C-alpha cells in the first residue's frame, strides 16, 4: 500500500525563487516561535537556505535579527565585525515577502555599536498591497457595484480607510495606555500628548500627494489595476530615507516600474504631472468622480449614469434607476459633505451615551475615526459598541435605533443588518443612517457597529484608523501568516497549490488594542498618534 501523503507537506523549494543563493541565520531573540517558523518556511520555499548552527561561518550570507541588541546578545561584537555577510532587520524580510520582490538591503542594515536599528526605516512598517476604499465608497451599498454588506470586510464592513470620517468619542472613549478597550474617565490633554508619533520619513510628499490623487481618479473610473499600482508605490516612496531628486535613486525599489519612474521624473523635474492635469480637466473624469461622491453610488454605476448622458447632480434627480439609499445620498449631498465641528460631535456623543445607558446599563459606546484621533472636525460619526459581559449586546442595536428615532435623532436609514442573535456574520450588528444634531435639520452620516466583547478590540482598531495604519497592520499580519479585519486576527489558510487563500474560522484571542499591536510586533500608538 502506498504511503499516505502528509496533509501539511510544505511546497517544494523554488530553485528560481527570490531568495535563491542566500544562506541565512535567523536570530530568535524577541521573535515569537510561530512567526519565526513561518519566516523560515517562506525563505526555504523561495530558494533560500536556513542555517540552524549559531556560528558565523563563511557559507553564511545573511544574518536576520530584530535589532542590534539581539545580534550582540547572540554573537560577540568582534565576530560580527569580521562577518563578511549582511546584517539585516527582519523588516527587510517582511517587506520583501509583502511586495514579492527583494527589498533594497541597504535600507535595512543593522549597525553594530548603535543603540537602535537603522533610523532610515521606520520600525515594523508594512507596505500596502491593496487599495483601501474611501469612506464614502466603503459604506455605500451600490446595488450594481458591491456585494452584500457582510462580505465586504475591506470596503464597508471593515473600515480600511476612514480618512474622511470621524467618530464620536468623548473624553471617555480613548483606550488606556495599556491598550485597554475599556472606557477610562480622562484623556491626555493635547499639550501633554507624546511627540514620538510613528511616521515614515515621507520626504517626498510632492510625489505621494499626486499619486494619491491618481488612486482616487482611477478608482472612480473603475480601473483597479492602475489604482493598485499607485497604491503599492506610495508606501515605498514614503519610506525612502532621502529626498528624491533623480530617478537613479529608485533603481531596484519594489513596486516602482518604468511607467511610475517616468511619472516621478516628471514630478521632480517640473513639480507637476501632465497626466493628472489632463484628468482634472477631463469632463468624463470630473463627472464620474462627482457622481461617485454621492452616498451609495460606486464606480460602475457612476460610469453608467455618465453614459446615459447625465452630467450634473441635478440630472440625477430624474434618474429612475437610483435606489432609495442613493436618492437619500443625492438629496442630502451637501449636508453629508459638510464637516462636523468637534464640539458638536462631543455633545452628540454624550446624547448617545445617555440613551445607550437607558436602553442597556453598562453598555460601552466608543467613537473612533478622526475624532478619536484628535481632529478638530469630522466627516461622519462612527460608533463602536459592546457590552462587557459578552452577551447583553445581542439585540441592543434594534432597541437603541428605535429609541433614537423616537427622540428624532435618527432620521433616515441606509443599512440595517443584525447578526448577534442569530450568531451569523461574526455576530456583528450594523446600522448606517442619517442623524441630526438637536435643534438642527442638517443631516449627518452616522454608523453603528455592535461587536461581541471578544472581538471588540479589532473593531475599535479598524474604526479608529487611520487608513494608512490599518493597511500596514493588515499587511504586517499577512506577512506573518494571518488575516486581519475588524472581526479578528485569523491564521491564513492555503489552497492545495500552496497559495494563500482565505482565513481560519477562529480568531486569535486578543482582548485589547495593545495586545493586537504587540502580537503583530507593531509599536503601540495612542489614538492621537494614529494620524500616519
């Protein structure tokens, strides 16, 4: 009888993989065992060899470690000074795996004798690999452009990018310094907030700002491929340690091909990009972008409306194909685009806390988005809710919404889905709608997300943002063999061919925001430090 194949047999090494020719020793100090094992498997699968003997032999080409202290703890400074190979941060390996190309090693060198890793690279940042949908798109249920709410973890259900959003925390809505998702009673005054905010060097904002505009334009046109190429390039440029003055500096950078190199050359030479100027004056682009700003209208529908001959928002008022939600988005277009003053948000948060306590004593109503990150104005209100006992949140949202309508706070519904009582959709209940500040008729966008207590920390991270941080956390998780969204951190599953597929059904048990950051090896950031 033929022996049975092992179910978990690793794919054969790729002799032409990107790590071919590398012989690596991996310092285990400060690295979780599972993470180290995943890194070793990836290296071998992609052509590299891993040495288990902790000696700096002539065969060794690279040593990877978390930081210089880890190196010195494993080898003497004298032996490291004689070593002819490269001493690299594990961040090099993560960024290489994320981009699919070997990252430039010189940016990740560990310098012996220094107290910290090379400062030219921000520690533990991950480059982004997929576009993050703008707030108005991710929560817009365009009937022809999107699938169901529950399946859109990276668009509307899981906020990858609440950059234009805001949510309502009061002073009581920030996590503690230990990353607790509970509600403390005070916040750090602005003048006393730490100054060590985690940011890339970002010396080339003249380039990244133009690329950001092109992402939005191509996304509005439904051209995800081109949008994606600019999206991938931005974090690479953000992390570049010097001002880019010549394309010669860009050689071997991952994600920067000939077309993008030509764009960068034009920007650094002239200070502008002719392609962007063309788009900004093109009627089709301007019209589709305008229609895409209407809540509920995505790229495909915006294009169809343009092809039907519509050119203005006034034209859309007579369009029979618009859904009820899209008509509301059109009717209150100007209201929804009006920023909300911080003081107004604070007062609405207090109202929500008071009503929530009346409906369910002990309920936690925390507000994420740009308000929680300390911004002066907000685009909308994102309310993240749970109950400490892990059970009483079930059925809360229906009662909460009913009561808020009775007092004329909630005015129009956009989306309403409940899963907590049925145990479907990760048990998360969702409401998107329009509300009014007491005494006003101006409509404000508001979202409620009610999470079971055991996944609350993931929802709080996702709905606080910002989009750059959320993308980096997702990519960092993927580089370690996990899938991260607003409902948990899941071991990634693989298809029969060995390619990464979906996610396991059970999330890692992490109860606070800080536990999530620590597990991923990402520096802890207070909410006000997350404006990356």
